[in-house]
C-alpha cells in the first residue's frame, strides 16, 4: 500500500511538472503559430495558402501510416520502463526505429511510382497557374515527410517516459524556426509557393533530427537504438497492439483530415482558409484541457500496470473539471470572435459567425471525447472504439458531401457531419471507461 501511495505521489509530481512545462511551451507555440498565419497569408494569397494546408493535411495523414508502431512503442516502452527492464526497452526502441525506417522507404517509393500516373494538382483542384509548382512541391514534401516519419519517433519515446512537456518544448523551438524562416523568405524572395513550403516544413525536420541525436547521446543513452538490439519477434508484439492504433488512426484521418480535401474539391482551395482559421481560433478554447491531458496516456498506462485504480479515478474527475472550465472559455471566445478576427487577420479573410459556432461545438465535443480516449488508449482496451470508429469512418465522407451540397450548407456541412459522427464516441467512450475503472467490463468492453 505504501509503495502504491509513493508511486501515485511521484506520478502526480511528474504530471504536474509536465503541465507547468507544457503551459509555457505550448503558450509560446500558440503565440508563434498565430503570428505565422498572417505572415504566410501576406506572403502569398488565400488560395495558395489553402493549397499548402491541403498538402500539410495529406502528409499529416501519411504520418499516421506507421502501422501504429509509435503508439504501440509508447505503451510497451512505458510498461518495460515501469518494470525496470532496460535491455527490453532498448530492444523495443531499436526494433521500432528499424521498422519505421523500412516503412518510410516503402512509402516514399510508392509515392514516386504513383507520381508517374497521377497529377496531384488536379486532384486538389489547384488553379492552372500553380499546378506545375504544386506538383514539384508535393514531391519535395514527400521526401521531407519520409525523413520526419523516422525522426518523429523521439516524441513517442518522450511520451512513454512521461516527458510530454519536452515534446512541447520541441514544438516551440520548431515553430520559432518556422516563424524566422517565413520572415526570412518574405524579406529576401519574391512570393513563391515553393519557398513558403520550405519555410514551413524544413525547420521541423532539422529540430527533430537534432533532438534525436541529443537525447540518445544523453538521458536515453541506456536504450538508444542499435542494429544489434533489433528483435523482430518483439516487433510483432509492438505491432499487434500498434495495428489497432493504426486502424484507429486511419479512421481519424478519414473523419478529421479529409475535411480540407473535401472542401477544396467541392468549393475550391480559397474556402479551406476560413475553415482552418476558424478551427485554429476555437482550438484555443481547449488549450487548458489539452495541456492537462497531454501527460495522461502514459500516466494511465503506468497506473494500470501498478493497479493504482484510485489514482485513475481521481485523475479522471480532475480532467472532467478542466473540461468544464474549457467549455466556459469556448463560450467566451465565440462571443468575442468578431473582434479577435479583425485584430488577427483584418479583412484578408471573412469568417462567418455560424462557422465559428460549429467549430466551437466541434472543439468542445472533441475535448470531451479525448478525456476518455486517453484512458482507453493508455490501458490498450481499444477494440470497442475501433469498431465504433469504423462506422464513423464509413459514414463521415458521404455525410459531409450530402450536407455540403444536397443541403446547401457549404463548408458548414463538412464540420457538421464530423460533429454528428463523433456522437458515438461521446456516449460509448465514457461508458466503457466507467466499466473498466470499476472492474465491470466484459467481452468487447474489456478488449
């Protein structure tokens, strides 16, 4: 009992350190990222910036095609480190890096092959004058993505070590370099879609590569990746859990990341910009909860390994309290949205108030769902959510198109479809969490 209490206190202390570090780092990241939007819009036009958002969305999808190995490693590494199994931890890390490297090469090769038969620019409804440059930038981003695909694993390792605050520091450094790069290209070049994309993506890769080298040379030296520690048998155990996370990620891509493509295909890339600006603004409303939630996944994994149910219940109650505070902030932000848009982006882009309201509902609902998803992911009981999300994935795109076109709702219909589809998780995830923490989950609820 005393050991459990000590572990809970230590976990709470680590959790609090992560929150404090995340507050300052994520606050800085938000400030910098919000400066980036008007600078990028001022460098190019809303249509070109909308095309960048489409490219960014596409490669965000592809980053999830790691077969769930990042999340699988996160859970397995947390478990092995909690038990003090350093050699096993090194094998998990080495094997996962090897598998991600192989997947990265295969994906880049596949993109090069498909490029011979597909005009990427036509697929996203790019204006004729940008199509040639868009296709070149797309392939360049594919190359950068392949490198970032491997480097991103350091973030999963930091999360597994319950150092989520450090991932926010990395994000802040990355965003500062992006901001500096945009300022540089604005001052030294004529408007160029290529230069904008280089400024937005290249700093991210440099920062991730640097921190990979730094951490494995210092605090993670005991389980840094090495060829001799690759164990493909362990790779199977990581991938068995990871494949479930992968399927969830694919469905999340369908539900969330296809919105930009649907909008640009139906209404043109210029409509993507107000949609994303409204979403970016309303996401501020969930920042407090997201910061508090960030360390939860791996902390829940550790507590579950140690069977510390009291800590899990207490933490879930606290998170629900933070959700209530976030809801109040979201309502306030809706009320002042017109003034904020005027100060932030002026008259460059017009944001309908109705779109802001829908984004507010979406952000509040997403925050609610995430509380329970963090716990369910942390304990690896994701079979039910996987089945529910398959239904959501099949439904979301046709419902988005129907509401946007047949019901004449435009881009409003796209986010409304997402809200409707997310209602399944809003009900069943809290129910499964209740059953799990009270040891009453049976069958699919406990898989």
